[in-house]
C-alpha cells in the first residue's frame, strides 16, 4: 500500500464522517415555517359555487404529472418539492457510493471494467430513491394510524363536553385544547382556521379529512354537523364512534402482533438448527475419529 492510497482513504473517510455529522446536526435545527400555504389558507377565494375555497398553490406541469401521493405528504406536513428533494438526495448518496469504492479500488491498483461501476451506480441510485419513497409512505401510514388513535380520544372528550352542556363548536374547541401532540395541533389549527374564515368548523374538518384521507374524521365531522345545524343529541353517537374506533385499533394491534410473531418463527427455527449443529458436531466428530 502506498502513501497516496492511505492519504486518499483518510481524506475520503473524514469527508464521509463529516457529512454524516452535518446531516445529524441539521435534524435538530428548527425548520422555517411554510408561510405561503398558511397565508393561502387564511385568505381564501370564492369558488364557482360561491363557497370559500383555499387557493391552490401553483405547481409546474411536470410536477403535476408525477402523481405524487398528496394525502401522504399532507399528513406528514411535507411539500412535493421537499419530497422530491429527499428522493434526489438519497439517490445522490447511493450514486456517490460506487464512485467512492471505484476511486479506492483505483488507488489500490485494482482496475474494474467500466460497465461494473456504472451498472452498480444506476442500480443503487434507483434502489435508494425507491426506498426513500417507500419510507415516506410507511411514515404516512403510521401517522394516519396515530391520528386515528388521537381522534378516538378526541371523540370521547367531545362527547363529555357535549354532555356537560356546551355547544358543538365550543365542545370541539375545548376538547382540542386539552391534549397535546401533533394530531391535536392539526385539529386546533383547523378549528382556528374555521374561526378566522367564519366557516363552520365541521366543514374545515371534512376538508382536513379529505386532505389526509382519514375517513374517521369525516364521520366525526358529519356527527358534529348534525349537532350544530339540527341541534341533535350526539353524546351517544360520539361515544359509539369512540368505542368503534377503539375496537378497530385493538383489532389492528392484534393483527400486527400476530404478524410480528409469525416473523419470529424464522429466526427461532434457525437458532434451533444452529444449536442442533453445535450439539451434534462433537458427537459426529468423535464417531468419525473412532472409525
């Protein structure tokens, strides 16, 4: 090994470690709030039917043709541009890995055909981009399940507020201010937006349910609409919805537990096989030596 090889290896390793530390540090830096979407929500325009509608952000044609999962991005609070940026950075990191390994191989005096690093670069870049997209969808599914769990508690709290004699709007606002967490923050923001726009809060909740694809929130908005417009007694209905959501969460948890338990069968079987080999090998070795 030459001095140039070790020097290049040290410099490359230091650059990779430094970039990794940089990525770790920026995760703890507070991000700047997206003021554009917030201002568009607070200053709606009149639609064709005369209702208030939020002005949609202007997107380029190539971005609109990508058919991105907007509901998943909305529940995570990400913009399409930020999602594409994360995919591009993941692909870039995977793109640089074969280049780095090829550079180290050249320094070590190992020369590979050009087709090998090129093919490895393309495959790893595509794989990293796909994994970044799948990771976003998995996080969105987890966030949606967390939102449903929070909605279960929120419906129960709202039912108690209604039973205490509060109106539909006041019951929703008081219940949202009790708990903490990002789902309740989204609910409080939605109720505040409805108050500033002088719109019924259940309409804003239905809009939020459509944006993040939470059907349970849409049902909750319909129940509160019947209480607000028709003066219906919704205590039992809210309690029934909360109980139904609790049962759904319990069933999903049991299914997930069964799935994880079934996945443990493979490592358990391999462990038993390894133990049998370790126990049986000395016996077989002794029998062979005796012969």
